[in-house]
């Protein structure tokens, strides 16, 4: 028996009429702990993380690299209910974004692990056992890297933050990068030509698009709109 999450197919700020759907992912009921977390990944909401992971610069311009795990203060983790599910978290309540991000990553892994025929092996497994999914609301981007998937926000002109943790398309796209690195490996230094970077982005978009097509409501909508004739989709 899988584990239930409440997931937005389209984020509420893209489509104000959208409401999250209850989706069951493959994680065995009871296997997902506080965070959410399991033996392959965990979500944290750092309380005071100012910068994303990767290469940053100190006050004098000295570059330094920061990588997970996040060891400082975090907001309260999302907790499973007594049956081991997370669908009791409602939008706009503490813990919902964390549960939503985890559910979206697991849903995308479920879809694409079926296509590649095996569980994804993180490309960073030599140094990190688990993926850290961190939510960084003040950062205006999202990224997948060595041991981390970070989710910032998009900012509107009037300064409102639209969190990527609620955006399935963005999260699934970042998981797409994980599949490219895992299946094809990491390019050698100097080999990250524009064509390679373009491929990374395009393939990750395909991962996201095809993963979205596995939501029952999306399938139903596409078939309704096209009346089954996918050539006009
Ligand atoms: Zn990308």
C-alpha cells in the first residue's frame, strides 16, 4: 500500500481554480517519516539559510562551496498521520509545502523509474546517501545539484513570492536533471558545451511534461479537450 499526498497538478498561482488532488505514491505506507523523509531523500525548511548550495562568495569575494546536509535550525517538519499518510496537510498551512515537494519528487521518480526499469541511483551517492530537498523561499530560482534539490520562489512585480515548492512542473524538471546525471553521468570538465546544457534543460522539461501526463486528471482533461485525437493536443 502506497502513501498519500495532496498534490497540485498546476500551482494555485497559475490557475486559481486548481485544488490539490490526493495522489498515492509508491512509498510503502509507514516508510515516510517526519520531514517528510525516507531512506532516499528528506525535506528541510531551513530557518535562516540565506544562500543556495553551490559556489558562493565570501565578503571579500573569495569563492567557497556549500553542500548539504543543512545542520542548522529548521522549521517544524511535516509529520505523517497515524496511518503514515501526508494528505492531512492543507494548502497554506505549515508543513504543506514540505509534504507537497516530497510528494512531487516521489511521484516523478515513480513515473521515470518505471521507464528506465530500475530505481534511480543518485549521481552523488559516493558522498551522500540521500537527496536533501530544501525550501528557500527568498531565493528566485530552483536547482538540482550534488546532493540537493533546492526550491526558491518566483517573485511578482508587486513583490509576492510564488513558491516553487507548489509547482509540480518545476520540481519534476529538477528531478529530470537527476535522471540525466544518473543515466549519462557527469560531463568531463570543459565538456559542458551549450548543446549539452540545452539538452539537459530540454530533457528535464520532457521528464516534467511526461510525468504530469500520469496524473489521472491530466489524462482525463487531455482526452476531453482532444476527444481522443492527440494530434491536435
Ligand atoms: Zn533545468
